[in-house]
């Protein structure tokens, strides 16, 4: 008798319960819904034999790019969020330690002189909306001092390295509640007592990241590189960057819904983006998949998705528009990604299912279907539990404060192979 193994199954060995997710440069800067490095690493081991080019169409802070480069595989990533791109670039760019250390020494001397009053900087404090709402006046002064210092760093890679530590500092010294990805202000009482030492926090981040860079350099014994772009995979993938059928492996974790109702990447990054002067700062959530809501219902000729749309539309037509807009973009993006993958190449999408109006949307099935329509063959879907608190497990699907729902306890690693095209 032939034993048929189901292609979708729970596998605890992919939970990586006790894994250290902060090795190498992975420890730089938090970001919502990061992929854990162990997933990318194992996917590369099992499916990346002989691969020369990895592509991550939603690269965020570059987890898969770092892992590909560690294995000697070149990588291309894209993300519409400039902060994510900066972090991904810094995590994958080797700076010789002697160079880095000389800049860090200079920075220490600067801090020392400022503290002793030998230097009295007079920076211009940027003017952006709500700066006084999110930062105390004194904090604004110290951040501006740091920003001026960073702008004066000649070496571009070192300057970017400092910017990543600065961005994390911005977040920690702001009046946001630390544990939240969305921007919520601390209470008045907390604000009164909150007087962060901006220079000390910056120094700590720099030192921690320097150790991460040292580990990365020790582990990476090759000259593989990453290139990071800002193109939107919904619209196109520039052929001069990624010609058709050029990619050996895709490892990515796409957003699992529009930013208004799931993870607000733009909101998370807004304060850093404003301090760093990234102009598209307020555009990120609008440009994200499903960010431009189209009024209208369409169906996808795929029962599990169409049924969900029908049921949601019965309850709330507007929410159904959100869902349709997102999957419309998602389908286009998958069509574009498919074209870039070579015959025999592999794609692995790490997705979470979500609930809208209490109805679960099977993102794993939808991802599989959209790739199959492009001639891919489904190899398997691994179901893993999310042991690390990296995902906002509770969200408010009804958008009513206080009404929460448990979502995202499991995620799905959907793996397909490009064939017969
Ligand atoms: C789940 S996160 C990726 C996290 C990443 N794996 C990491 O470890 O940091 C999804 C990313 O998709 C990006 N994104 C959303 N819509 C996009 C689009 N249309 N094109 C490219 N990136 C997009 C968001 O800015 C976000 O950084």
C-alpha cells in the first residue's frame, strides 16, 4: 500500500523554541513581524543547494538576505519602507572592524567632551508635525546633537551604521509606550518621570551592534553581497535588476493584510523616518499592499477566498473592499515574483492567517493557489507555532477598542517549486 503523506502538516522542529534569534547582525533594531533567522537558514539548507541568487520581495530588515550572504549566496531585497531598507543594508554590509572602531572611538571622545562641557553643540531641531507631542524638549535637543554628528560622518557605510543605532534610540527616548508597535503615548504620569539619557542609549546601541558586526564578519567567509531596492512588487520588478527567470530561491514573509487593520509598518517607523529625513515617511502604509482601498467587490475564482469575501461583504461591505484590495495587490505581486524565478527554482512564503469579522482568511491556501496559477508545484506547507512574541497576537479585528481576538498563533511556511514553464 502506498502511504500518502499530507502536504500540509504541523512540524514542531520548525518552532525553534529556544533558538537565539539575535545572532550576528540580526540583533540590530526591532521591527514588527520579523522572520526568525532559523527559518531562512533551514530553508536555505533544505532548498538552497547550489543557489546563487536569493530574492526577498518584502525584505523588511533583511533577515533572509543576511542568512543568504552568510551561506555565500548573493541576495536582492526590496521594501517600500525606507527605514527597513536602511536596516537591511546595514545588516548586510561588512565594515572592517578597525575602521568601525576608529569611528566609535571618535564618538566616545565627542560624548565625553560634551558631557564635560568642553563642546557646546548648537544643533537645529527639525520641525515636523507633532514633534512636541512625541519628544520632550530636552530629548529633541540631544537627538538633534546626534543627528548633526552623524551627518558629519564621511564614510557612508559607517554613517548608515550610526543611523540604525540612532533610529532605535529615537524610538526608545520618544514618549511612545515601549512595548507597542503602534504609536501610543505614555501617560502624563509616566511622561513626568521619563528623562532618558539619550547619549548613553545611543552608545549602548552602537556597542551592541559593533559586537553583532564582529560576529557577522567572523561567520561570513565569502564575498556574497546584498542589493536593496525600494520597488513595489505589486507594480513591477525592474528587469535590469532581476531579469525573468534569474532567481534561484525566494524566501520571504509578506504582510498578511493591509496596514490599517494588521501591522502598521509605516506607523511603527514614522518617528525614525521623520528624524532621519526620509521623505516618503508618511506614505508607507498607503503604498503597502491593500493600502489604496478600491471600492468594489471582485472574486478570485478560488473558493476559500471567495467565500470569505462573500461572508464579510454580507456583514460589512467596507471591510470586504479592504480584503479585496489587499488580495488584488497580493495576486499581482505573486505574478511578478513568479516571472523572476528560474525553472526549478523554489519559493518559500512564511504567512500567518488572519481574521476579519471573526472569519479566518487562509493566507497559506491563497498563496499556494496564486503560485500554482503561475505554473508552480506545491511541495509542502509546514505549520509552525509562533513561540517568540514577535507578532502582535492580539489585534482588534472589529476595530473596537477593548475587543480583541487571538490570531497568529500559528504560521505557515508554504513551499513551491517552479516547474514546466
Ligand atoms: C513581515 S514584514 C517583513 C519582515 C522581514 N522578513 C524581516 O525579517 O524583517 C513585511 C514587509 O513588507 C513591506 N511591504 C508591504 N507592502 C509592500 C510592497 N507592495 N512592496 C514591497 N514591500 C512591501 C513592509 O514595509 C514590511 O517591511
